[in-house]
C-alpha cells in the first residue's frame, strides 16, 4: 500500500482573492492524524489560508495539496469537513437541527443516496456530541447564535471527514460548550482525523491541539508546539474578539485551565 500522503501540504504557496495574494510564500506540511491550531491577529490571513485548502480562495502561486491531491481535485468532497467562520445557519429555510446535520452526512454519500440507519445514527451522535440532542427537531432558526455554531460543528462531524477544518468553532460559544467541544475534538483526533483549527482561544483546546502555526501579515511566522506559541512576539495581542479580556496578558489564553477530556453525556440510546 502507498504511504499515507500528508493531509495538508503547502509549498511556497500564495493564496488570495482575485490577483491579490494575502497568504504569501507559505510552507506547511500537516501529517495525517495531526491536530494543529492556526493562530494570529485579526486580518493576518488565517481564514484565507483555510479557504485556500477548500478551493474557496485562489492558489496564486506554489502548490497546495489536500489529502494527496491538488486543491479542488479531490473527488470525494465528504473527505474534508469545514466549519466556516462567523456564519450561522441561514434562517431562510425552516430546517430542523436534524435536517441541517443530515446534509453534512449527505455530502459524504452523494446527494442521490438516501440516509440509512448508520447515517441516522451518525447524525444523532454528532448532534449529541455538541450537546443539542434535546433540540434535534427544533427549527435551527429558533436556536441562539452559539447553538447554531454548534449545529455547524455537528454538521461537519456527521460526515466523519478525514480532515476537519474549523474556523473559530468556539467563537461565541459558552465555556461549558467549549469544554464539551474540546472533548469531542479529542475523540475525533484520537480516531485519526486530522484537525486544523483556526482559533483565538486555544486554551480550551490545548489538550487536543499540540502544534500551532502563527500567521502574521500573511506569513507563517511560527510553527511548533502550541505551548511555545504564546511566547512568540506575534502571540500577545489577540483580544479583539470582544471578550473584554484585559490586554497585556499572553494571547491564546493558555493561562486558562486546561481541559482534561470532559465527559460528554451520551443522550442517545446505546450511544
Ligand atoms: N473575499 C475577500 N476578497 C478580498 N480580500 C479579502 C477577502 N476576504 C478577506 N480578505 C482580506 O484578506 C485579509 C486577511 O483576511 P482573513 O479573513 O484571512 O483574516 P483572519 O486572519 O482570518 O482574520 P480574523 O481573525 O479577523 O478572522 C484581510 O486584509 C481581508 O481584508
Ligand atoms: Mg478569520
């Protein structure tokens, strides 16, 4: 069998919009099964980097490969999961939590296949994992912003992707739910899924994300242990997230208590 290719490989890659490069000359290799935080100030290019991996921002120079294929060439889209930044679920359609999460599962199956029992179980497990089992049949539009974020996380989890890219999954999510998410991601990582998580709040995820990449002004300025990222000069000014955190403290909140695999209460029978 051929050796597993890296989950992500950038070589001298520039990524941007139109012909304007935002991320420049980036080299990054993430092996299958790694769990990596992407840190950096507002506007530094973190989302652009994530979008470049999904074919949503243009690769302007160099090479970007995802799961061994040039970006955009991957045949099974369901192998890569994505939780976009800021977006909550569109309120336009009166979809329930179950329906929105099931769409994530369909991405894996192809739109023409029907969900079977295993799929329905995966949907239920994903919703339970984000603590919304009791809201399964609620219209998504009736949930709070933070709950809607968690629905999007569940939608990505339900597809059981090989590579899961999350852009600030904990933004606007309360600390109990962040801790629960850390537990979920810990299990997902332990099962071998590669994680790339853009975050301003690595603290709650510090037990899961061991490696960090810092992006500053479109350049990767640090790539190493997450614990070392807070000492970087670029690592200390990240309180523009509206939390009212006092400035002058180290960034990324590594000073927060580390989460040790909180128990996720299974709420589905047999889970
Ligand atoms: N669709 C777009 N078209 C053109 N420029 C864009 C687009 N999206 C982002 N940019 C620019 O790219 C730069 C980096 O933005 P990006 O969203 O990648 O930053 P970020 O690191 O994710 O910031 P934040 O922490 O605020 O989410 C910014 O200068 C932004 O104005
Ligand atoms: Mg962003």
